[in-house]
C-alpha cells in the first residue's frame, strides 16, 4: 500500500506512526508550508499556549518528561512535534512546500496533484489537514485603511516589538484572552474589543519543577500513570460535563466559572461587561488564571460597544468615539468548517466532495465518506474537538483508519455504505439537540446550516467506537 497523508501536524504525525506500526512504510506526508506542526507552527502570537495539561497533550507513544509548565507554551509543543516526527521516522517522508490541490480517484486508487504538479498514484489517502488553519477576518469596513501595523493572530511576525505601543485586540476567545493576559503588562495601552463575553475556568499554569521532571525521567511508568489520571479527569469529568454526560461535574464547573468571575473582578461595571448571557459551556470554555487580572490593569480597556469601522488611526465605534492605535491584532479565529478546503477531491463516478458537502459536512464516524473509496480523515466532521485533548482524538482515529487501510490492502477498496452513514448522522443530529451547545449562544461550532460540528456523546463512547471497524458498515470491493 502506498499512502498519502495530507498535513504534517498532530494528525499527520499520528497517522504516520500507526501506519509504520502496521507495517505500511510507503507513505508521504504532504505539507503546504516549509515546516511541520500545523496549528503550533502557525500560531506564534504572544502568550500562545495549550489549555490542555502538558502531560495529557502528548502522544501515548511519545511520553515527554521535559514539559516546563502545567500547560505548555506553543513553541514547546512545536518543538515536541518536530522531535516526535524525527523519532518515528516520519520527518524524512515529508514533502515540504507541497500543498495538495487535487486528488482524483482512478484505477482503484488516488492520483495526487500538488502546487508543484502531479505527484503520483496512491492506494489510499488520509486527510490530516486540520480544521483550524484558514484564518477568519472580521467583516469590518476600512480594515485596509489602517496606517498602523496589523495582523491576524495566526500570522504573527516574530520580530514584532509592541513595547510602549497602543494595541488593540479584536476577539475575546481563547486567543484574545491569551494575548491580553500577556501583553497588558508590556504595552502603553491595550484595548480589547469584545463582542461576546466568555466564561473563564481558572487554570493556574504553574511551572513544573526540575525535581518533578527528573522524577518522570527516572520513572516513566509514573509519568504514564499521571497521563491516564489526567485523561480520566479531563474526558470523564470535564469533557463529559461539557457534552452533558456528567451533570454533577457540570454543576461544579459552572459554579467554578461563576465564582472565578465574581471573586476576580472587583468593579461591578466591568464585571457586568464580562458576564456572559448564556450557559457555561455553550461556547468553548476559556481556561485562564491571568486574564481577569490583566483586563483590570490601569492601561487596559474592555470595549463592548459595536465597531463602526477601522480608520487610518484606529477603530471607530458606532457611538462616534475613536480608539487610536499603533497595532491591531485580529484574534478572530478560523473558518472551522472548511475541512479539506481548497482541495478538489473527486471520488467514485466523478463525485466531488465539495458538492457532497454543499449542505453541510458529514461522514461515517468522522473518518470516511460514501463514494470516496480508501479516502480517510483524521479530525473529520463531528470529531471530538474543543474542550478535549485533540491528540487523544487524533490517535484513536489514526488507529481506526489504519485498520481500514489494512483491510483495503487485503481486499482492494473500502468505503462506508450510504444508508449506514445517513443513519449515523441522523442519530448524531438527534443527540446534539440535548447538548449545552444548542442552549442559546452563537459559537464557531455552528456551521452555515446551523448544525453543531462537535461530538454529542461521551469520550468513552468515542474511544469504544474507534476500537475496531464494523466491516459490515462498509462496501469492500476488489
């Protein structure tokens, strides 16, 4: 089997590892950039860090005793990804600066074309391109007229020095809060333009002492035990609370967020501005122990009014006031539902994936689509995302996909049956109606059809579903 892996972030690295474990060494990872790492390569803004504990946000096959903080800085995770790729023999299989532009099913396999031209024939394709890598700019008039410097948070220039500058941040989600918490102490002034208040769970990001790191170096089994402890706490308590499968844990979580706001923000007017009008967990929870302190600094301003436009000197509000700025940061997220975009993917009988997904992305258990034989996805539609450790999701899906590739190596092609796929998605939509995500807020989980692109069941169910493929759900053809 010759396998193409599209993307060399966490999903691509997991796919490469499990392919090699299964004896499939003939694979190529296609990377549109000149470095691997995906989101941790692209996001280098001030304060970027994971909000999943370090010792859980790692591959099971690559334990790491060297994490320096409870929740790792982005650069540390990027270095980890690079080291793992080299350790497992995937780095030398990456075709850098090859953005996949077209994949066409032909002769029982896939013809792959990149930005540099036709690349060849592959027996199977794994799309590991991720969901959060197409920056989304806000629809605000006059953005191009600003005379200061500006950027999207995922296009940060490492040479930028904001010391003593007047900085504006548009967007108050995880990225906006991290930037605010980091920059407020170093700039002349910081204005955070907030459209929607966020619930914030306190998560102290303390350093990991050298003694503890040495303890894990000396006793890897203890480090693995901590990983499994964290997995239980994060998935069965925190993750299941958000998805509605642990009501008691949800109540504790909601109380913690409410108490965090009540006790951390002393000014009643500011506290009111920071109080969301929706239930805890409806939008993706923000985890931080430093944002509330930063936004209360004398040089920090929380602006909750409506933006009229961006002008040469700053941001004009609808009430006529002007915030004069030297630097404007757009922490406005990504086109989260542009999975596989802008690739042209043509499957059996000329079916085009973009057309199949015109009314919304769908898949069989997030990993495969009828009519696209031996085409698989990691991080596909309705994967467990958001307040989960994505590396755990990626590993489960990678092992499942490799099991299907193993079957394809014996039988020919594998693709899910349409009726089974339809039934799964109908069950998924029905289950979504009972989740906190549809309780009355707008979030990036919603696609343009108003459907929530997350996983409505417990993580333990997801892990069980990914154990072994039910081959009766698939068309298997020579």
